[in-house]
């Protein structure tokens, strides 16, 4: 009987605790993120020899060579019957290190995730660019997987996903889904996107918009009549538009502004807030296309996006601070959490002061 890789015991331990991420660093015991907090798994620090053996054991030789050369590596690892894990090997001050994030083995539906209904309307779009944004670990990939699953179940489309690494693996239902992983089926996002353009897709999912080339090609695909989904690490709609335009040199910005104005169909931003009862709840900001949006982007009046969102509530739009307010009013999150996660701190400051005064009185 084959012996199981050493790293699996830590992953299983994390899994049993309901953790999301495993952190391994030389000279420290293994740690896991559970409900937002980092906890220690055992007391034994990891030695350099043990770390190298653990990491090498679950990595293909070709990828190990790349890690030795670049000191950075992303790939997906699977424990059959348990879960898949998005894996990042890196070097830190102590030497080799690793972070592994659990990818749920079953793709949850939009309803199971309690997502806003407007996301289903976004899934019905025929073309354009839809951005799902939020900080690392806010559930962007999970939301996108649920959206692709909704399309897969309800429409007959040709979908190409381009990811580094492939996280959620979709089985064909009514649609045909092709997964392409950077490093395995393509050398880079731009190369994979150019290939996708020639493959007659209805929908293209870009795992992450990092470089200008990827952004430009994503916009080009959307302008060509495809529906393009992509993720970015921004907290709300105005910041997302700014980040996309600012990623380009100043002499290209007006052209990008025009392309974005023509094809942006929606931005869904999400954050995770700690619940008072334990665990976390997602809050959202949703911007949809309106008559006024293209002009707002073209003329660089990004502050007007707030007004567009506030006036579009009837259509399913919502602001991040409004979502946070709803969770706070329902008693799900604390005033401190609302204050920390909001962009308009003044809105939640009176509640925070009230909460702190009440806590001080009890003490």
C-alpha cells in the first residue's frame, strides 16, 4: 500500500477543523486559517529538510525545476475524495514556504451561497465584460464558479476558462466547458486568450487580470461579442475602473477608457465580514450597465459611479456600505466590523462609539 504524502495529514487536520488555508514555514509549526483566525496545528516546528521533502513529494519534477528557478509556483493539488487545494510555493526569510487554500469539492449554487438575484441576470448577458472583485480570500472564485455553474445548467454555451491554476472543475451539463491551465495547457494568460479567441467561445473566464496584455485582450474579446468574466483585487466598483485604466501608460489610457466604456456590463465586488455568532458573511457591491455609465467612464468622472449605483437600487444595484449597513441592522455583524470594512467610516462611527461605550459600561 502506498504511503500518503506527509503534507496530507496537515491538510486533513485543517479540513476537520473547517479551515480554509494551510500555512507552512520553516522554523514554525504548521498553521491553518479557521474562520478568519490563524491557529497552530501541533507544536513541532518544520525543519528545512522536512519542508523540502514535503513540497517536492507532491510536485511534478518539471514544476519543481521552475520553482527552483523562480522561487514562486502556483498549481492545484488534489486529495482524491477530500478536496482540491490551490497551492502556492514561495521563499520567505526562513527559506521555502507554502500556502494551500481549500477549493470546495462541490460547486455551490448561487442560491446556496445566498447571492443577490441580480447575479442570475448578469449570467444571461450575451457579451461584454463582467468583473468580480475583492481582496484575496473574499470568495471571488467561488462566486464565479457558481455563476458558470448557473450558465452550465441553464444555457447551451461554449465556455473556456483560463486559470492559474484551474480551481473548480466543471462537468458539462447543457454547456461545453474547456479548462485551460497556465503552465500546463498554455504558457501565459495572453497566449491562452489569443488561442481562445480562435476557438469560437461564447464565454471566456479569465482567472485573474494581472498584466496589461491580459486586460487589453480581455477587453478585445468582450468587444468581439464574447461574454468575458474576470477577477481583480479591488474593493469596490470605482476603484476597479480606476485600477484598470491606471494599469496602462498615460498615452494608452484614453483608448482603454473608450474600450472599457463600450464593453463594461457589470462589476460585482465582495468582502467577507466576521459574524458575531462566528463564521463569515459576504457583503456585495453591484454596478450594472446604464445609459450614463459609458460616458462616466469615457470622461473619467469616476466619482459619478456612486450616484449611478444609488439610483439603480431598483434594478438590483447596491453599494458596499449599504450591504454592510443591512448586515449590521440585522444584528449579524458588529459595529466594529462594519466600521473596519466600510469605505465611509463616518457612517458607522456613531454605532462604533455606542458599542464601545456599552462594552465599557459592562466591564
